């Protein structure tokens, strides 16, 4: 696509579309000395990348950062229009079903419940607790906060959305319960963006989960000039945006060293991040898991919920 998106801000843009004006950034606005090709990659050789249109782009160093697959519009305007449409969907609904109780589902329920307190929100999650990627204390704090905002949370249930007819307002759960809702949002995990690699020279560098195997310098295992960063890597840590930024810093440092003729022994190493998570709950609150404690309320909310790190991220990008 033609833009970079501060992805952890997308849920705020659904309830406040103008928020997307700052979180969706055309690549050319910050990448002023470079060439931008908005295309899918289809193949890799030792010296070139082939695009979906069949063009070949030569490289000395390659960074693969295809993360998770997300079918979003190709242009910034298209993405902003999508936020407007989803905002109208929320505004026109009396009742809303959210499927998935990971960070996306929990944060979306929080955003809608704060901005539209009159909406009836139901969250269905197949797991035994919310936010299973972090500790149980954070799960309890999140569910208590949501229920205090009249969000109905149904655990250990799933919804078969394939059986829903357009315009139908009844959703059947795996336990046979019928949920009435004017619309729904699917907030379950997205597939990794690695399927295209399975027919390339890196096909043997992909693990059973579809992740690229990297060494401590973030190079694809066995490759001297191909790096991988972000969610696509097999590094044993929670896949989060700020961690991908840390990967980028290490990879950039190592590529600069190699381009300047430095010794490989001087390359920076990456150490997996500890379990740290901040899940915003509306505009003022959040639940946070730190290595030493799990807290919720306005204190972690001040760290993330107000601006969702958009200002900080733009500043890092020179904007």
C-alpha cells in the first residue's frame, strides 16, 4: 500500500475518523530520499525482488517486514474513507457484536463504550479469559472494566459468521445462544503475511507457524544480506508495534555497519523483549502488565490511552 499506518491507533479512528488523519501517513511524507513501489512482492532471488506486476527490483540488502496480512485499501484516502464508513456503521447501530477477546476486541469494545455509551455491546470470545497473551490479573481487570461499562462479555463461545445472511440481525453462538445485533466487528487474529515466501529461495527458512527464522542479528538464518523484522520473525516474544520498532533499529544499525565495511563481529544483537503490555480502555483508562506489577485505571491510561503514542511515533519519523 502507499501509506504507513500506526496500527494500534486504528480502533480510535473507527470512533473518531479524524484521528486517522495523523495515524495514516503516506510513505512519501517521511521517506523523502527513496523510491516507493506500492505492490505485492511475489518472488526473491539472490539479487532481486519481483513484484506482483512482474517488475524486478535489485538489492544489496533486503529487509522483509510483511507482518500480518491485512486486506486494507491501497491508498491513504481509501483507508480514511474506510474509517468514515465504519464510524457510520457504529453510529447507526443500536446493538453491536464484537467477535474476539484479544487486545483488538477489548480495545474496540472500550472505545465504543466510552464514545457511544448508549450502544448495547456484546463481546464473544472463544477463550476462557480475555487477553490470553498476558497474565490472568490483566484479564480480570479488563473484564471488570468492560462490565462496569455495561459491555456483555461471553467467554468460551464462538460465532460462525459464515452462516450470517446479509442484513440478518441474529447471531448464533457455539453454545446455541442467539445474540441480537445490528452489526458486528471481527477482531480475531490475522494470518501471517508469509504465504508468498513459500515458493521463494527462503522456503526452507520458514518455521511450522509460517514465521521466518532469524539469528541474533535479525538476519534470516544462513543469509548474509537478508534481514527480517516485526511479526514475521520467529523471535519468542509478544508481537507488538513497539517491538517491531526495536527490531527496525537493530536491523538498520547492522545494515549501516555492513555497508560501511564493518566487521560482522561488531553487529548489534537483539534480545527478545520481556512480557510488557498496555491495552487501552477508552480514552482515559488502560490495563498494563509490567514485569513487576499489573495495574489498571487512569495511570496506565495517561501513558497510552490519550494519544495512543501517535505523537511520539510521528516525532520519531520526523513529522
